[in-house]
C-alpha cells in the first residue's frame, strides 16, 4: 500500500482524477440546489437572471477554453520534461512528475471542464418542454473560471522558475537532505544499534520473486516480523540495489524460521524499474553530481553549475559527518537485535562526489577551487579514516595544477 501511494504521488493522473470526481459531485449538488430553489419559488436577487441560450454560451466558453488551456499546459510540461531530460539528465524527470504544483494545475483545468460539462447538460429552454436555467451553478462556473485565470498565471510563473538550474539543484538537494535525515539522524534513534556487525547463525535466504531496483524497504515491518518469529533478519538487498529473480533479499537466522516469514518479507520490499531517492541516499547524491558533470560537458561548458552543486553537497555532507553514524541494527523493546541493515558509509558518499570532479572537472580552476573548499569543510569535522581519504583527494586535486590558481584556492 505504501509503495502504491508513493508511486501515485508521482503520477499525473491521480489529482486530476480526484478533482474531476469532486467537480462532478459539486456540479450535481449545485444543480440540485438550483432545482430546489426554483421549486420553492425562491429567487436570489443578487444573481442575474439568465436565458437558456446565454447559459449554454457561458458554459460552452468556459468548458472549451479550459480544456484547451489544459492541453496547452500539458504540452508545455512535456516540453519542459524533454528539455530537462536532455540537458540535465533523464533521472531528474521524476522531480517534475512529483511536482505537486504541476499536478494541481492540470487537475484544476480538467475539473473545471468537467464541471461546465455537467452543468451544461442540465440546461433546458422553454422549447424543450420545461425550461430550467441553474443560475447558481452558472455563476459558480464564472467564479471558477476567474480562479482558473489566476491558476494559469501561476503556472506560467512556476514552469519558468522550474527550468532554472538553481531550482532543479535545490529540489535534488531537498531529496538528498530528506534521505540523509532518514538514514543518518541528527541524534541516535531509540531501538537502534551502532555496534559492529553481528554474526549470523545458520542463515537461510528469502529470495525475490521479481526483477528490478529495490526502491524502499519497510524496516519497521521487518522488525515486527522478526520479533514475532523470534529470528534475526539481515537485509542483503538495500535500497538502490538491483535484484534478479531468485536472488536473496534477506538472510534469516536461524534457517528454520525462513519459511514462516517469506510472504511478509517480500511485502516489505518495494521493487521497481528505477532507483528513487526515498531511502537511497547514494542515488540522491549521484543526482546532484550528475547535474555538475553535465555542466562540465564540452557542449555545456558551464563550470558554475558544478560549483553550485558542490556547495549544495557541502550542506548535506558536513552535518552528516558531525552526526552519529547510520544504525547497523534495529532492536525490539527488550534491546535484542532483530534487523541488520547496511547503509552506505559516509566515505563512499564522499568518493562519489569527488570522483566526478577528478574525472571531469580538473580542467576548470573554479571547480577545483570549490572542490578544495568542500574538502576543507569536511576535514574540519571528519574522523581519522575520512581524514585520510580527504587528504588523498586534496592531493589528487592539487597535483594537476601545482602552483596554479586552483592549488592556491
């Protein structure tokens, strides 16, 4: 259910469907209100009287214009998706699909069309036998049309802001910060262990029934399964790993409990066609690095994009090194380890960042200077192992430009 809700959030069909259903209900309700007022002989003096022909004209104009604007807005969005995919990387398309503002704009336009269509269906002229003009519903359509104009202006501003590289990088940084906050909390969470890896006794695998990337793992569900079964579960396939049918998702110790937990374990894993940054902090960071690397491509030649990406990476990596390490196990209420997890080491994340710079950015003094500044910030809070890694990185960055501006930066 959780995986369905997460995928639904990133779809373009869910909110338009919900708004459309609401629009139909509201239209039918207001038409019923109009019928009730007319049957009771009640007239709202602040509403202009309308003829059937003028009512049809108003509703037709609103409905036609809104479905046209919706089509145009959708075309603009698709064009932006194509531009983003080719310029900044295809993996950033997910950010546009998950953009709630774009979904709401499309939903508002399509639901307004449905509202006008339903109300138009109820309009009757005297020549049809019994004349009926739903004044309240039509005036509500006019107000909704005015709101749609404001939504259109907002959409133009929003889509123009969305294609700016700084906005894209901020969205990627938000994904990265969210993943880091989940995996590397600012304070050590309760019912977790940060001790060395625990040995497994007589483990047995629970294998996957499908192929794809592990998008998310419900660790709380695994902890409940392990506690109820009285076993220890070692998560072998962490978020971001690609699994093939028949490969192990977890190892269950002791092996006698494996058969009892197969269905529950498989239900706790969300396996899809692509990686997502929800629990995959390495992928979230790689998205930021990808934007930087594409800025350094010969066709773009935009080192300032890489500079911004490295500065944004510092916002995530410096607090990560200051905080506690990622948990290695989840425990039950009595403190017994139940689920072993294998989150990426901060050193691996740092390697991912500087690998892109040392591979593609050494010819750009601005990028090298920013990378050295990032290394200095990390050295100020790094432990012994990370310090050794960063010293090696600094040496690699300075070597191609000894005595040059990058070295002095």
